[in-house]
C-alpha cells in the first residue's frame, strides 16, 4: 500500500479542522499541482469570497488562471484582490498583485 499523498494528508487534517483556512489553501495548491484546476480554482475562489477574504488566494488564483490562458479572469480576480488587500491594510500584497496585473496588460 502506497503512503498517503500530500493531498491525502491535507484532506485528512481538513476532516478534523474543516474551517482551517491555511489547510484549505494548501489543498487548493496541491490540487493545482495534480492538474485538477477546476477544484483548485473553486477552493481559491471560496477562500477569496469569505469574510474576511484570504488575500493570498486571489494572487494564486490569478497566477493559475494566467497559466491556463484565462487572462480576463485573472485580471478580474487581481482587481478584487488588490481591493481586499488594501481593505486589510496589506500594502505588500496589493503591490504584488498590482505589478502582476500591470504585467498582464501586454497579454491578449
């Protein structure tokens, strides 16, 4: 029997702590690594939609969308993320997302 994968370990931890934001974020990142972009993006979008939003989820979703060629969606989530980061007083995250958004300006 193979040892549990990183995703399986995270899912087991989430079974005990289903509201753990960082575990949910980690699961979304693992799902992307496994190529399950739909579930990964759904998880990131859910984290971004919560109150308060989990700011790193916006940036990771935008990067994933960009890799998938979904540039308009990436721009939209970045705009929302910049607003959320500013709302939290997180100038660093807002700046990173602003730079990434500016870089997307030259992409179709």
